[in-house]
C-alpha cells in the first residue's frame, strides 16, 4: 500500500479544503509514492515522536498540529522544528497534518470535545463562510437527468441534512454554429431554437474541479454553457467550534469538576461564577478567544476553550462563564479519533497511537 492511498483516506476524514487559509495542512514532509510500512498517529510531530516512529517501524506520521507552520529558510537543526524535519527526512518518514481541516469538520475536533462531555443536540458555533458555490448549466431535457445525477454523485446538491438538492426550470436555448462547430442539435450555420432545461446545484468550493470535470463528461453539448457563483450563505455543518446541551443542568462547581475530570485537565482558569445552572455549553478546541462573542450570542451558559489572556476573561460580561481548560487538553482525544477512523477504513495494516505526551505545558 502506497502512502498516497492512506492520504486519500485521511482526506475523506478531513478534507483539506475545509482548512483555514492561514493553516498548513496535508503532506508536509516525504514522498507519497513510497510504500507504507506503518502509520504512527500523534498530536505533535516532534523529534521524540519521529524517534518513536523509527522504533516502531512506521514511515508515515499523521499529526494534528503541523510541525511546519510558517516558512523555513534554513534546516540546520537549530530549533525543535528543524530537528524534527531533519530526522524525518534522514529516516525517510513522511509527515501529514490535519489541524483545521479536522477542526472544521462536523465530526471532528469539536464534536469529539462535545462527546467527551456528553453534550447533546450539537451544532456548529461559527459556520464557515465563503465556502459554497453554485453551478448553473443548460442542456436538453433528454440529457438533464444524466447531468444532474452525475453532479450529485460528485458531491453537489448537499444542503444541511438533505442531499440531491437541485432546481430545474424549462426555457428556450438559441445558437448558430460556425464552420468549426459540430452541433448535437441542428447543423452548421442554422439558427437553432430548442427546448432546454436550466439546472442549478450548490457544492462545497473545494469540489469545484471535480464538479466541472463531471459536468463536461456527462453533458451532451460540444460547448457546455455554465455559470459559477460564490454564495454568501454560511455552511451550517462546517465551521469552528460547537455548541450543545448537557442532558441535565449542573451547578457551576460540579460542572467545572466534571470538565476537569472528563478532559483530564490539571487546572482550569475561569471567569467568575454567576450563580446559575449550566445547561448550554459552547466549546472550541485550541485557541478560541475570538469566539467569545459567538458563544454569548448563541446563549451559552459556559464557553470552554484554551489560551485565554488576562483581559479576555472580562469579555464574559457576566453573561456566561469563560473557561480555559488548556490547549492540549481541549484537543486531547483527537489522535484517538484519527486512529479509530483509520483502523476502520484500512484493515490489516499497522495504525499505531503514539505513546509520547507532547503537551509542552506542565503544572505544579
């Protein structure tokens, strides 16, 4: 099995098109044409993790955080990033990162977070924008079903909890073919007026090339008329953070102790208790201070995230409890999820969960 075959499975789990623009996801180090001999899944692809991969005979390391985030001008081993990359290259080990591609997935980091806390009725906290496109095309009635069904198969027509969504309307199409044309209906230099149907479907932006390839392959016309639009609609099932509800409301102290236990946190920094029960909870794994207002606006009683600064705790404005449970802690079950996913999809192949604790934050 080649490494690229495993990467194709990972890209179904966490499509790279879901990642934020600032991020660096996908294959960061190595040749995906190499034969895979073992996969090690970790949180951070540090030097000790590469050592673990060597010891366990794994030549693909799948990490959550990208070890390469900003550009490197030198690779001399002078810092922890360069040392990890050098060791991976020397040992012919590939490194693949998922990060915000999995953050934004409806079953990804924040759903894992919610599940660990037993939250129900979950939905995305900050739906992703500038991510939906619309295709409009025109064809004869006899070709419409083939085009529409092929586009559905390619991933178009999914809206929320519904699939195979489209709109079709009848109309008249006209054209005159020149001396180089080969019209399906009519002849060269004829003015043709034919019954046509207009087909409209939406799709996720990263699928654009696949959608267009499918359109051209299934359309009957020599020249395919089509239009593409960027939509302002937010994608309700893709985005950062999540909000859900506890099965039963809890008092603030009991809630915090439950969070500390479930997320195995060594300490939680939080804003003042408000003397009310906690029922609706917003979460955002990793650094989530930018989502405080979103959590307030959705009516959450508490917002769990990480990397909050001193003054940001004031932003709770006595409307909810802000809690910093730790960056690593908020994402701690992600690598377990990746391992379980790969083991279900790739049978009889070594998928190993890293035993290295890469959390850089220690507590007294």
